[in-house]
C-alpha cells in the first residue's frame, strides 16, 4: 500500500510537467518549479516515511507512468536495461539462445532453443523444466524476466542448468552451457513457393541494423541459384524497428533516388526526406507483400511506400497503424530515453497513424481514427488510398477467428506440452514441409487434454449466467422463463471432444507448428506453416495471374 501511495504522490508532483498540451508549452520556470517539488517530495519520503522504501524502484515507476501518459512508444531504459535496448536495434545479446516461458503449473520451461545456439548444441529441448541455474533453485515464484536475467551473461562465461525432461525415464538432465553472442536473424526463412517453384518467399521478423543485408542476400540467392521470377515478402507479425532499414529494403525494389518516406517533427525545419541510395536488386520483379494487424512501423513504411509507388500488391489484413518515429537520447548514469520525435509520411503524402495520443477523451482513453474521418490520397498510377488506421491491403484475406477454446489451448500451452510428449516417443518426423497432423496424432491430442484440468471459459455459459441475472433484475423471472433458459442451456451444452473436432482445421496448424519446432526449429516451423498460409496462397495465385496483378496496380 505504501508503494502505491508513493507512486501516486510522485505522479501528482509531475502532473504539471507531463500533461501533453501543458508539457510542450510550459516555460522553464514552471518546469523548474515542478522539478523542485518532486525533488523535495522524494527527499521527504526517503527521510520520514514510516517504512523503508526502494527509492530507485519508486522513481522508475513514476517515470514509467509519466511516459505512459504521453504515448506507448516513449520509453526510459536505465543502465540495467541497456542490453534490452541494444537488442531491439541489433538483435544481439549475450546468452544461451533459447525462448523460455512460464507454464500453467507455475514452473519455468525452455520453450524453444534456437538452432545453432549454445542451448541447442548443449542438448536443451523444448519442454525441459528448469529446476536450478548455477546455485539458484527455481520456485513457482520465479518469473520469465528473472530467469532470463540469470541465463544471460557475457559471451564465454559458463552457466550450469539443471532441468527435468518430461515423459522420459532418466528425467533429470544437467547442462553446462557456454554463453555466446546471440544474433537473432531478421530473415527467419526464405525459399521457393508456388506450383512451378519460380516464386520466392522471404519471411522478415524485424527491422534490425542487419535486416536489409539479410533480405538482399536472400533475394540474390533466390534469383541466382533458384531462378525465381516473382517474390512474396512476408511482413506479418513484424512490429518494425529501424527506419533506415525499411528504406534500404524498399530500395531493393525501386529505382535509386526514389523517395520512400519523409519525417516531420515539431519544428518547421525538422523535416527529413529519405530516398534510396543504391541500385535496386529487383526493380521489375512482380512483388506481393503480406501484412496483418501485427505489421507496424517500419513494416508499414515498406508496405505503404511500395503500395503508393504501385510497385507491389499488398495482401492480407489491415496493418497496425503506427506512423510515429522514435529517436534515442542519452541520459545521465548510462540511461537512454527513446522518445517520439516525428511523424512519418509515405510517398502519397499520407500519415498512417491510427491514434492521435495528443487528443484524449475525458477519461484519458484514446481511440482509433474512424474511417469516415480519413482523407483520400492517390498512388503514382492514380489508385485511391487513405491515411489513418494503417495500410489497407489491395487484396484482403481475413484472419481466422479465434474462439475461447483456441485461446485457452494457446494460453495454457496445451499444444506445446503435447509436442513435448510426442517428441519424447518419436525420434524423428518427416521433413518440415511434409509433416501433417494425421488422424492418429489428432486423436492423441484429444486424449492428452484432461477435461478436469482444461480451463475452458465458455462464452455461452457466461452469457446464460448474465441472462439469468438480468431476468431476475428486470422482473421477468417465472417458471416458464426459467424453463426456456434451461432448455437453451441444454441445447448449448459444451462437449470438449466435439469442440475440438469442430476446430480441427486451426488446431492442426497449432499442433503441427509445435511438433515441427521440436525437430526443425524456427525455420522448419515457417516452412511447415506455408501449407496453412491463406494469405500466401492468395499472393501466389495473384502472381501467377499477371493480368490481374497488372489490373490491381493500374499497370499498362
């Protein structure tokens, strides 16, 4: 309770500095006055508060809430968070190279070792339960962040991990893992696709400082060694990264000197124009770009600029809508402030930012810009496109609807736990591109899910409960009404096995992904997912139909 009071008081002291409209116009005297108040307040708390307080934690909490009032992208990184900040831009860190997660039983698991990293070479498997790290024994109170901090460290140092491997006889395993510099690749997979194998496919997960080089290398390899004549660039789920990386990647497909994006900050002289500076690799190759609601920032710069230039057909679902640019500023004591310094505008002149954080509702909430308030712009060939609300695809492919059954299976890792059991009794599986969930495997999955342990918050049950309460409150409760609700409840009674069968198409994808990752890691999972990828299938179909491709882009 004391911590909550401290944070509240800190926020009140900072109120004169943090209000969006007030903060940007406050004069130096007003800012200095509020900082003096805050300094005096913290001093009094340190000296006279009844309990001992963690000043660093309290002040960091106040900073977090202050920045959160501005926008979600302006963030403070203390000296303790430097590795996390550097990893965002470089994709590099010192560690063992493994994803960890907290299971529904509260224990910490190795979820997936990355191929070729120290954890994979040491023999770590997805599903191994972490029992001890060096001299620290883990309990259910440990979280992912604390565990990750213990596993990370300078390259060349050794960490000793004791783990329990489920579903095997000798279940206790010990690893001595030498940490290394882990470089997460931006291109998670590339290869050929389509009926004739002449369409290339590149999956890009982030815009790091190495992303453009990785995409270039993949594209050159596909062209020179696989003879591809068209390309699908997959940016789905890619949250963005470095703006310069986006410009370089777009530059692989458009003439040198082409404007990709321009940024505008507060000052009249703050505008910067970003143009491509190198000769393109594939200036004329038919191109489709896949996006969805997880495609943001630099992903939207690439997709939006190629759409505005009529250089690519955009396929999938509407993107996130982040049109803000962040820059980093060094602070005292090795801190870093990543703050929003500009908005970006793609070639047609549109800003695709979906939310104006400077205009909040009375309760402090924000909302997306409605389509009715957006403005129409035009591409190079005169096609209408709109600002606000992200990038709308030229060809819309609806994402599958996720119901509560599927959500709970993923949330509680039932698919991954089943994959752990499956891998324990199967030394190998077919190639990633050939593996499918057979009737036998699916039957095993259904048996694996324990109805007594499966947390299934059924929507119909919740609605029926609300209906019963509403009937009583509104005065309609009679034996006849109760009987009708009872009859409806009987009709809507959930049968877990039936529900699993109804959702088999999507469950096949989840189960297949989880199992393939146990044998072929991230690249194998992407290769396997291509068979289920409806947006990719639509893009391939379009690239094979050049007449339709040219019609969409108004190409003559």
